[in-house]
C-alpha cells in the first residue's frame, strides 16, 4: 500500500508540469555509509579461522548517480521527486602456503523520494534552498565465499534484498549559466529505516541471532547539471 501511495503522489506532481516552471537535474556524487551489520556479518563468517584477514574493501564511500525533477508551486516553494542509485561493498582475504579464503559482499541501492524545496535566497544567477525528502528504497546484497584448503575447495553464493524507508534533509545550491542551463550542488544527511534482508525463499539473514539489515544512513554530497523550463516565459 505504501508503494501505491508514493507513486500516486508522484503522478499528481507530474501533472503540474503543464502550468509551472520545472527544474530537471542529472547529478552524481558520493554516498557515505557505515554498514555495521555487514561488518558484523563478515566477522561472523570468518570467525572459525584463527588468522588475521586482510580487509581490502570496508564499505567505502562510493558513487551515487541520480535524476531529480521539481516544479514551482510559488516563488518560495518547489516540489518534485528524486530517483537515484548507489552501491558499496566489502572484501576480506587470507592466503598462505596451506590455502586461501575470500569473502566478498556487494550492495546496491535504488531509491525514489518525494521532495520539497524552500528557497532561502536567490537572485538572477543563483538560488539556495533547503530541502526535505521522504520515500522508499530497495537494497540488494550478494555475498561470495571461497575457501581452498589443500585440495579441498568450497564456494558459496547468496543473494538477499530488503525494503528501506528513507528520509533526507539538506541544502541545494544552483548557479544559472543562462536562462535555461544551471549547475548545482547538494549536501544532505539521509536517514534509513531498513527492513530485514531476505533471500528468494523468504528466509531472513541473521548476524549473531539478530536479523541483518543494509542501513544506508549517512552523508550524501553531489553535483549536477540541469535545465529550467519556465512555461510562463514561453507563453509571454
């Protein structure tokens, strides 16, 4: 039901494009996350080995790409949506004369958020606004385990997904190169309420007897390029 409400609201917003100015923006940036459950999952998976694993990737900040569209409601307020995707991952390895162990974790996320922008200050060339956004997202986790001890080889691949509720708060600045084209930068903090990770059979992933989640809470920074289509100017 919550997905139906979200998309119904989005369709209502899209209908505004015939009468109001609109901003269309492509943006890219970085997403910072902690992924504490994923780090605990790695520790749990490798706990049987009394050796020091080398962590070559530890869920670093990674690229985020997206698209946003907003419509002018009044001179101070815009509303619209943003659609974006991001990813991160982890890898731990160990190798010596007796064998090799590798554990990979790959995570992806796609989010769709309804957002509102309140213009704080602007002139002919620039605009600075505060924004808030709420919506839904989907996480995918893939794990790969490889173990080779002497001549014995063991491999495991597992896939999970979860639904996440998303809220975001931040600032966006736009600089207009002309009446049509602008560049923008956005900085915000995103709060996730993650759902449990489940496999294709509906079974939950557990970490130390607790249901595991992929939590994308963290700082988001991006830059973009966009166009402003002002229907009032076209009609004048």
